């Protein structure tokens, strides 16, 4: 059993947990949080793949690791855009909901 | 030695995680951010222990970054609280 | 022992994640998410990825945390839970679907082929040629430099998207309200102490990126956080988004990146190809303006759209 | 020699872990936000200091040792000033919360 297996299972659960939150939470900010959990799960899966690719003295394959760094920065940018959209929505409608009634 | 340091890191982590229960019971937002701060300090301690146990000196840098940004988050919290009070008034 | 620690850490991650999803109060969930980023940074150290651990601690926990804490404080008053909770049948079916997805992913993780594919030997073989010792920085700045270039462009596009959310009459103004230093002066004191130290740490993390874990994204995030800290303390004010120097600062990184990229055609025969003798120098020439541009972009992403009318 | 150093490390790190435990107990048991803050900021920074002290016996170079002390000083500085801010925020939001 590879040392990375517990983290692999962890990433699988994180994706499911985040998806559940994304579907069931009515508040938009909670949906943003849940979406970030899904993202973290996917990144962690990348980390497990990278760890398994350890070779020639590196602790892990540097290519997926670099991709995760890129991904984290883009995920932050996406979160910032979502938060800005949400705050504008609240300013316009005075309600923190996605329903149109 | 590495095993002892790892065990210590695990112990500190579990201890501060119990402190996170404080977030559950609240009652105030200040308690929640306090628990996050305790979690931050414990996390830094665990990182330093981990750096030595697994001989990853870079983990010390992670601790440094964590310490800085924990302060940043706390300041953002204080600003957020005072701002929402100003909005209400 | 190492395995036991891994399992404790994984349980902790899952516990904090469950809390983030199940908390009743949005602010409590945000604090949970900050803690989640912290334990995840520990996990990245255990996965032998200290570069990612730095990024997670800086962006995943710190900068995202600051952004969400601010947003949840502003959304406090609009928070309603009544009448919107989804029905029990929807939650049940969502739970079943998500359990299946998790189980499927877990099965894939357990069934991964015995011999993992890896690009590590290829990365190692060419490290000496570009004069860097940190393989992750080498991938970001040399082998997959196109990815990094496009990522910086994406950051600028997102910033454009956020700015375009400003109402018409505020266009060209400054983001956020003007922060005034409190009469007690604790906050300016904190900022005056922390900001210089933070800038130093940021430059340190950026500079060691060529030989040890660190690099432009991690350094830039710390610089961005320090800029916002100084703004919140009232030491400096956010500039109006129409300022020319600000626009120049934002595009400087990608402009230099593109310039070096096109110069690659002349020097080495391909876009973003570095001639061997100058590889390290060229990477440094790209990295310095890139770090400043990323820092400015990240700070403005957190600051949000303009909220004050431009002063003429 | 290394046995003695290891012994010192174990003593210091254990003491540090104890203070983290004390901080958690304080956070859970004390009745109001200000006294919880009081328990927390002292205990966990002392705990971190002892852990750093213990690790100092293990590191090789002077630079690494200085960096460890630097992390502790930074945390101390941040905690001391930020807890001041948090206390004001806790008091402003009132005891009823």
C-alpha cells in the first residue's frame, strides 16, 4: 500500500462532500465554499498522482505539482469573481438569494 | 527521534482540533476567529515539528507564511465586523 | 508512525470539511474553510510537495480566507434560512448521488496501476540546462511557461470582469471604502509592524524559488496580502482603477512575458524558447515584473469593483 | 552528546504540547470571550516557543535556527497585536453575543 492512499481516499470523499454542499445549500456564499471543497479534492488527487510519480530523487512528479499551483491561483480568481458577482447581486436586489420571485 | 516528533505533531494537531469545537458552540464571531487563531498557532507548531521529522526544511517557510496570513485574516475579520456595524448604524 | 500521522491528518481534513458544509452559520463555515486550508497545507508537506503547501497556505487559506471573511461580514444582514431549505427528498437523493461519486473515485484511487507514469526523469535531465534547482519552478517558468503566461492573462481577465461589475457612475473610482485609522491606533500599529516584515518574507519566498520551494506566485500572494493590510489600516489608500501607473503595473508582467516569448523566435527558434546560455537570466527578467503584476492583480481581486466615484 | 540533546528536545516539546493542551482547555472552559482570549494567547504562544526551543537542539545550521526563532517572534508579534484588536471587537459586539 502506497503512503499516498489515505490522501487519495480523502480527496474522493472531499469531492462528494463538496458536491453535496453545492446542491443542497440555498445560500450562494455556501455554494462558493462547497465548490472550493470540490476543487481542493481534485487538487489533492493530483497531489496523490504526483506523489506516486516520485523518481530520480524527487519526492513527487514536479509537473502535476506545478499544475496544482496554477490551479490554486485560478481557483482563487474564480472565487473572487463569484464573490464580486454575489455582492453586486445583493446590492441590486437587497436579498441574498438566487431565487427569482 | 523522527517518530517522537511526528507523534508530538499529531498530538498538537488533535489538541487544537478539539479547540475548533469552540467554533461549533460559538457563541460570538470573535470566539470563532479566536479558535482559528489557536488552530493557526498549533498548525505552525505541527509544521515545524514535521519539517524536522521529515527533513523538509521548506516547511518552516510554510509556517512563516501561515503566521503572516493568519494575522491578515484576523485583521480582515475585525475590519469586516466594524464595517457591518457602521452600515447598520 | 508516518502512516498513523497521515491517517490522523486525513481524519482532521475530513472533519473540518464536514464542518464547513454542515455549519448552520455562514461565518462559522468560513472560519472552518480557513482551518481546512491550514490542514491541507500540512497534507501537502506530507505528500512531498512543499511548493504546493506554500501556495495553499498563502492563497487557499490566507487570501481566500480574507476575501470570504469580508464578504460574509457584508452578507450578514441578508442571510435568510427560512423557506429555502431544500426538501428532504432532494437532500436524500443528493446524498446518494454524492456517495456514489465518492465511492467511484475511491475505487479508482485504489485501482491505480502499480507503476505510476512520471515526467520526473525528463524534468531532472534538463534542470542543469536552465540553471534552476527547484524542479517545480522549472516546470512553471520553462517547460510549461505557456501555461503560466496564460494563467496571468486569466487573472487580468477576471480583474476586468470584477471591475465591470461597478455601477456606471462609479467607473474609474477606487475600490472599497476609505479606511481611516482609528483613534486608538492599534490597527495602524499592527500594520506598521507586520507590513515591513511581510514584504521581507514575500521577497525571500520569491527569491529562494529558484533553488528551494517558493516562487513568484507565493511571494506575490504575500505582497498582495500586505498591501491589503496596509489599506485596511488606513496607511495607504487603494488607487483609482483608472490610474495609468496602476494599469501599467498590472500588465507589465504579461507584457515582458510576451516580449521574451516572441524574442524566443529570434533567439532559439520557437515561442518562449530560451537560449541555453541566458535561460536563467531571462527567467529572472520575466519573474521580477511578473511577481509585481501578480501581487497587484491579486490585491485588486480581493478589493473588488470600484465603490467610490472618481475624483477629478 | 546527541542523547542529551535528544532528551532536551523531548522535554521541551512535551512541555510545549502540554501548553497547547492547556490553551484548548481554557478555550473550552472559560465563561466569556475576553478570558478565553487571555487563556489562549498566552498558552499557545508559550507552547509554540517551547516547541521551537526543543527543535533548536536538532537543527544543524545557524541560519535554520535563526529562521525557527524568527517564526516564533513573528507569531508572538502577530498574536500580541491581533489579540488586542480581537478583544476590542469582542467588547464592541457586546457581552450578550
